[in-house]
């Protein structure tokens, strides 16, 4: 067992019941306050832990980090030290805040410097994203979309069960939770008998996804196997990969989505490490036909992560519209990374890989409005009585996720994004 994952651990910091951030989590993020510059932090309960201050005060002795790893606007410097170093750092933080360990607790002056109320900080984009790849790895989602737009008997394209389908997305428009998005504009073709028109998308949609963040990989020309892949993955976050369905339908042939996807993707501010997620591993779905050798793996490589999506209309209460789970994904992260690099493509620290829309087997577990409202034919009713086929101006889309086992619940917080009218 990883020491910091011990379900018996308790913290001398008070942790509210059902908090996403017990001592068994220890996520990493970047924050600032009115008086503090951007810096790396962690979180327990309702307190942010200032890791820069912990470093300056000497609590990270014998770990391979420097001041610039914490006094910075992203986690990229921290990740340059690799898997073992960041695992050791998480274990050290866990020990410092363990209720049986008093080195920090007994020093009130130090405690006042390193703990900050969570409601007094602004969480920033945690990663300087170099490259972003989006996969298409939920069999249920791919089947639903194929059924809508093609022959239901041939919903999956011939390659889908043989490889993790993916495409390279736009990293510059990845934004943190809380940053609003304007309705995108582009060409659409509402009437198949007439020329296309230009204007705001009428079918803005969310996509319930998760993303993983990589450490530095191997040199150009080398590949990462499924057996090695976990050593190159730092952690995960919630990911809302916004889509404009009407723009996408017109533009996607032959090279795939472009304006329909590059206007924004929103992520949660905390990166939960793969170490923290270790107790929540589960078997993935059976893969038939048998995958090619380079995509085979042994052991549990999927994760039981409960996911939820809510829509909050302006000046109204939210309505939960989706309850899904990451464990439904057909292609695992180790397979995605192995496929991504099998041709010698190099990855770098801070690269982000989107899972693709996460849909489950039941209609209430579908991970997009396209599916939930079935291409607009089955509108959803909100708690305020209004209906939704897609996302309206003024709506806020909220995604949440957590794991629970052996009496311990750890979570990702939330990614919350408001859709504004087109500029």
C-alpha cells in the first residue's frame, strides 16, 4: 500500500463529511490570493496548503525539489522530477498533516503561513498545456452517435474496436473552472438543399470527459508500452470538452472537428495523482475482438470514478442531468498512451489527453446533450420548468467526480463553466 493511501489516516486539519479532499487525496494545483503570487498548492478539507511556504520553511528536506518548482504559475516544473519524486512529495505532505505527526502542527507560526481558507484563493489553470489529444473511447457514446447519424446496425466504424481513435486538439483554449465561454460562431448547413450560413452555433453542447496529464516521455522515435504507461502519467482532472454540434456536422469531413471544438475546453483546478487513485482500480470492459499485441495489458487499469453533470440556468437552481462513471470506458489510459506513442511520437510533461465523452449503458448516464436529448428530439426539463435540447446562453454546466472504497472518498472538486452569448 502507498503510505498516503492508508484508509486509517486522519488529519489534524478538520475535514468535513463527504469532502473531496481528505488526507488520502493530496491533489496538486496552482493558486493565488490578493497578497500571494501564483504558486503550487495542495488541499485538505477546506484549506489550501501553500507548498512554496512549506519548502521555504524547510519541510521538504531530502526531496529533489527547488524553490522554482513551487514559486510558479504551473505544475510543469514540479513534474520535471518524474513519478518517484512527486510520489515522495505526496507522502511527505501526508505525513506532515497526519494527526499522529506533530512537527508542523505544534508550530503555530508555521501553520499560519501554510494554511489558507479555500474561499480566499483563486484557483488557476494548473498545467501549462503543451499538446492536447482527445480520444473517442466510450463504446456507448460512439454507438449512440453512430446510431443517430449512420446505420444503427453499423454504428461503430470498422476501426473502432481495433484502436483508440483520437485526434490532436487545441491547447491554447483549455481554461480553468470558473472562466466563462462565449457561444462560438462558424458555418452551419441547417438546410441540406441550400448553401451554408454563418452565425452563432445553435447546438452548443458539453462533453463529459476526464483528462490525464503526462510526465516527460521517451525520446522521439521510441514508444511507451502499456506496461510502462502508468510511470508516465502524473494525474487526472475533470474535463468539459465543449462542442458545437451544428458546426461540427458540416465541417468534420474529411479531417474531423475544427471550429466546433477549438473554442474552449474547461478543466477542474486540482490534479488528482494516479497514486491517490490506486485504491479505486477496477477491471475494464471485455475487449472483443482481441486487441493487437501492443495494446494488451495485465491487471486492473480502469478506475471506478462516479461522475455527475448538472445544468444551472441563470438565476435558478441546478438540475442534475447525468450520472455516469469512468469505468465504462472501453479503451484504458495505458492503451491510449501506448497507441499515441507506438509510432515514435514523443510526449512531454504537461501534455493533456482527453478520454472522449464518457457515456454509460443507460440514458441517464449519457455524457452529452446530443445523447441525453437524442439530437433534440427528447428535450430535458429543468427544475425551473424550462426545457433544454442543448445549452442556452446563461446556463452554467457543472461537472463533479469522486471515488469511494474502504470508507474513504476522494474527489476532483468540480469544473463549472457559464455559457455567454456570442460576441
